[in-house]
C-alpha cells in the first residue's frame, strides 16, 4: 500500500465527480492550503482505495488552530481493504 498526498483530480475520482457540498468544501480548502488530502493506494494496480483529510485551521480552534493543532477527518478505506491494519 502507498499512502501519499493526493490531487484534486483524485479527490474527484474518489467522490465520483458528485456535486456534493462536502466535496466542494474539501476542494476549496485544498486550493487555499488549509486542507490536505491524503490517499491510500493499492500499489499492485494503483487503485485508490482510501482517503483522509487534515484541516490545519478551523472556526473551532479546539479542533485546529493553524499553529500547533490539526483536525483529521473523513478517514475512509474501501470495504474490501478493511481489517488490514491500514488505519
């Protein structure tokens, strides 16, 4: 498995190009460099099988304050790959 920073195009692929407000929120946050998008990739066939988002700053400073606290959310792994210790 390969874990790495993903691109906006890969985010769209994982979200199947839906018009979800959440997807659009993540994309805008990535463009503003407030959100990082990480992927989990099956290195045998380069298939994207998971995602994770890191918020560097948040309206709620207890979550992420832009200095020394970040918020990790939306950690998801494709059902076929769960239970393999990727979490």
